[in-house]
């Protein structure tokens, strides 16, 4: 599963490079990847907690702590453990094409959260 997110990171990075971003494509890729992973974590949490406890609340503290912990995990993993250069060398262009495009992944993540909201399996606040 981590390989999928590594490929997604490289796809987002290459998308920023393609459209001329020269300054901070690595940081923007890290932020977007963390946002995608956070959406997935929220979807899973909302499904399990919503099935077990209807009408639950989810405080801003937990939302911010989950977002920050995902971003810290990704930054440590990508910058300290693996390295951006190693990721670029490891995942060549033909293998990257088999991954989902970041836009479709983002749309699917938002759709899952929207469906959970429509089904009533979503925290209230």
C-alpha cells in the first residue's frame, strides 16, 4: 500500500514539474499526498465509527492531529528514510503510468466522503 502512495507522490511531483513549478514541487506533492491519505483515513474512521455509534462528533483537535501526524509520517518517510531522489530513480515512467491519476484519486476520495454524508455515517458538528 505504501508503494501506491510513493507512486502517487511521484505523479504529483511530475505534474508540478510539467506545468513549470521549479521552486517547491516536492513540498506541494507532500502536502497533497498527505491530504489524500487523510481523506482515506477519515473515510475509514467515519465508516467504522458511524456504524458503531450513530450521531457521533469529531472535534477539530482530532482532525488537526490526524492531519499533522499523517504529514509528519510522510515527511519523515520521504525525506529521511527513502529520499526524493531514490523515489524518482525507483519508479520509472512506465511503472508510474499504471497508477491512478491524482485528480481521479482526489475525486474518488471526496465522493466517498460525500456518500458517507448522504448515508448519515458522518460526524455532526
